[in-house]
C-alpha cells in the first residue's frame, strides 16, 4: 500500500508540474507604445491582471529602468519592430515609396510604406534590428508592418476584393520580377497602371509568389541576424487578420503574407484580431486562429482589441469578455491585448483579465 501511495503521489506531481508548465507557456501579453507615469504602479497592475509579456515600442525599450523592472517581475520583453512602415524615412527620401496598382504612392492616412524590394533599405532595417538586440537584450522581437502596403484597419466585411489597392509596382519591383521570370512587358504598357494590369492578368500567381517571397525573405534575414546575436530570442510576426476566404485570398494577394513561408522563421504568428474596428464578432477571432494554425501549426498568438477604436460601433464589456474567451480557445498560444491606453479608458475591463 505504501509503495502504491508513493507511485501515485509521484505521478500526481508529474502531472501537476506538466500542467503548470503548459500554463506558463501561455502568453498573456499587453501592447504599449508610450508611457509617462509611474512604472512601478503600471507593473503592479499587470501582475494583478496576470500579464506575463510586454510588447513595447523601441522608445520604451530604451528605458533601462522600465526594462529592469519588467525583468525583476518576470515579465518578458518583446520589442515591437516596424519594418516597411516608415514615414520618417520617407520624409527624407520619397523615392523609396511603394507604388500601388493605381500608380499612386503607398500612403493612406497615417499608413506610409517603403518598397520592400530596395536592397539598401532592407540592409538598414536588418542592421537596426541587430543593434536593438545587441544593446537591449530583449526576450523577443515582435516584427510589425512586415507586409505589402494596405490600410487593413479600415477594410470592412462588405468591401469588394477588387477595390483594395495592391502594391508594390515601382520600377524596382517590376524590373526584378521581369528579370526573375525572364519576361518582357510590352512597350504598350507605358504607365504603372498598364504594367500592373498586364502583370495581374497574365502572371498573377507568379506575382503573388514574388511579392510574398520579398516579405518572407525579409522575415528570414531579420530572424537569422538577431538569432546570431542572441540564439534564444523569440520571433513574433504581426499578421493582417485575413483568412484564406477573405477578399479572395487577400492575405497573400494584397498583404503578401504567406504564413507557410513566414512560419519557417518565427516562433509566433500574431494576427491583429481587432474585432470592433473591423466590424466582426468574437467567433471571427476563433476562426482566424484556426485558419492560420493550418499554415503555422502551434504558433498562433492572437492580439485583440480592448476598447472601441477608430469607429463608434459599440463594444461592451460582455463583447470584450467573449473576445477574450474566443482568443484563448485552442489552438491559440495565448492572447495579446491592444493596448494599455485602451484599458485606461475603462479600467473595469482589467477585471475581466
């Protein structure tokens, strides 16, 4: 009997330990880009809420006091690192703008994108990522805006696929694509609009593969560089929350985020499932996670919205509660909340967490 009891207790401790390990692997994250109040109070609130990972801007990451406080409280630090969104760079050199199929620069409201095929820009960004990891030693790099140009936050379910602009059709992208396939675009295609129409009509599959290859290779080059500096660093990649069926496979056709390609370089893929601003419901979040998990198994970490944003559609406490539950359903790896200032608009929402 004594021997049986010892075996039983041993097995129980093993199971409990395994359960605790699985729970500890679940990320409960918060996004925060700026903060000018008391860091100690902030972290204390996060501890009560169960936040175990902070996704922070490069500006906040540069604050040694904040990073040290997070470390002491065992809150992981992922630096949010934008790639092709770079209005400050474009302000100084507009020749790097991505160009849409309408022949316009890739700018819509605050969203301004650099062409993803420019070698000098790619090298500059990769070196910036390396410097961040070398100097700040984060637990992870959360790579944002690693896609082709699209202001997806303002695209609602009733939008037609053909109404969404596609980029990039600049001379660099079109020239590289033509050389890669060894094709000649007719001289009659004398404008960007005509070149874009020709490519989409006769080489759409090849064009999608080329464009998504630019994005995936950039993810790979950044990941390889920073892992060479910090082998244990985690790579999270922000994804447009489009399923295969949305807007005629717009995740690849427009955003050029082929998760099958990208997942080879990442630890997590984080779709930005901001339901209220996109006029979706909680069940949609779960469907996005399941759809993306088919292409990146066991890697999907949804980010969800905390409070109404962009538009005035209602987003109640109960709506938020349902979104939390949906985001945490398997095969999700956890949840990331967008963002801390939105919690401060309605502190009662912290209690749900």
